[in-house]
C-alpha cells in the first residue's frame, strides 16, 4: 500500500528519497563494450542469441522485412501513428535554431553556424513492451534538425524479427536504418561501429540499467542525450480533484517498472486517503499488476502539504520527470514551476497524453536532473560553430587591448600574435 506522509512531520530524508536501481552493472557493461569493439557483428549476434534468444542473419532490417511487418499493422493504428507524428513535427519544428551573423562594425564580421550532426543513433527499448512512441519522439526531431542518417536500434523478438509496430513508426518518422540489437551491445555498436552498424555522433533514447550504464561509458567517444533513471510522475492536486483520476495517473507510471516512482502531493488529507483506497481498487485490474504493485509499495508516496504553494515547493525540490497540475486555473501556477521535465496542465491532461499524442517530447530528464537539463529536442541533434573575421584596420583598433589581456595571463605569444600584425609595416 502507498505511504501517506505529512510534510513537516515526516523527515525530509523520506519525503525527498528517490527510487534508485540497486544492481551494479558497471563491469558487465564494460566487458560487453570491449567485446563489441573487438568482434563487431559477431559479438552482436552472440549477445542477441544470449539475451534475446534470437538467431539473426542480417543485423539490419531488410526491405522485405519492412514490407512484411507493415502489412501486419492495422490501418487504424497506422492512422494514429501518423496523427501523433504530425503533432510531434508541429511542436518540434518551432525549436529550430537559425544561424546568425553580426557585421555592424567596420571591418568585423562574426557569426554562428548551426549544423546538424552527420549521424544519430536512437535506442528504442524492447523486452517487456514495444515502444513505437519512442521511435516517433526520437527520430522526428533528428530529421527536423537535418541529420543525414538516423539509425534505430532495438532488440528483436525470439523469431529474430522486429515488432511490426516499431517498423511502422520508423517508416512514418523517417528512420534510415533499423538494427536488430538491444542492450549495452547496441550502444557499443553505435558508439564504435561494426561491419553492419556505422559509428554515430550522438546516441539518444531511454533504456534499462545496462543501456544507461553503456551510454555513460561511451560518452566522450560519442555524445549522448542523458542517462535516464526510472520513470517518474508527480501529481500536485487540490482537494477538489477526482481520486480515481489521480490513481489512474499514478499507475500510468508505476506500470513501467518496479523501480518507477509515483508521487502525489496534495493539500488534502481526505483526498490522500481516497487516492490510496482508489489505488487498491485499480491495481488488480492492470495487466502489469506485479510491476505496478511493487512500484507503488516500494516507491510510491502521498505527501500532504499545508497548502498548494508548499506543494509546488516540494515538487520543485523533487524536480520530477512528469509533473501534473490537477488544479483549477493551472496557468496561474505555471510560473512557479521551475524544475520539471514536462508539465501537464489541469484536470483533463493525463501524462499519457504526452507519452503518445500531444506533440512535446516524452524523452525527459529523471532523478532530479530536470534542475539542470531539458527534454529531448531538435537542439540535441545540432552543434554550433562560430566564426570571426577582422580586417587589418579592425585588428589595429583592438590589438593593444589583446596584448594587455594576454600579458596579464602571462601568455606573451598570444600578445605578439596580435601586435605583430599591427606594429610592423
């Protein structure tokens, strides 16, 4: 049963405690990465056989496999995927940054170029569930950014095939290549390259503890979006909220993983007790009951605060991945929210809307990293190069300033490189 805590009476160590994976996979992941670097495709096939129970000939999805998979997806779901893709494109198109140039002073030109990475690798989890939503959320911003080649990697089923809904989403989103590999081995292949998998410049996408650790270990060889932790939801709700709605929203994250975190912060003890009761009513109805049960029992909590202002202070300190504001006039509170991955406003905006259809990205910072990081966006797939041009006359106007600055840092060669051009004819 979920724990109910009264803020001010319960120690802050319990109020702000986070769900953390307990398994240490550092050495195992390092060995997998080393093996993939040395053996390439052979290692990928061995790990796919070992972990996914699948024997694969071609590590990449063929045109024939793509066509066969697409025929298995019902037209109704294709239509929903296309609708979601359109919403995602609409939102992320507004994130595009432009290059700029400054030339408002004689003889000086400065600017910045915004350049997409050449190749991006997008990890899509498999195993206990298929996530076509992640395909859309990761591929579409990369394509909007202008990435030339987008590679999706995801584990195959025991039959050696990729789930058809993943193939459909990849087709709609515009992925260029789909690789049949999962886990740390897929991350290693993207980072270092194999015979079938080209080396990428950036790896994005969520995954289990092995994937997260692999991303951590290859960072520096490639860029990564973030190291994602367990799924999180925090709901700020007033006493007028419907407890059945709130329980459903909390369970929407609890069913992800046994270490997922579902938190309600409210100003009403009556609502807290009603939600606790409603959770027990809804839990047995879930297909993933055991997972959600463990999440609620071990990591779930209801925090009762004195008022909504304090509830929002608590939310900002936790800095959740998903934050729901189940209150009247939610826009009155939006400016007070400083730390959250994505905010869902009002009583009719469940977090699941953002997972699938609304348009904003669902790859979000977790474990409190929303205090300093952002959702996946077009920005993740571009880099910036700056440039500077000075004529000789323009340099002459500032050469002595450069000379003085450089000498204060004890760098006389720096100083000379400026003045040698202006002190001598």
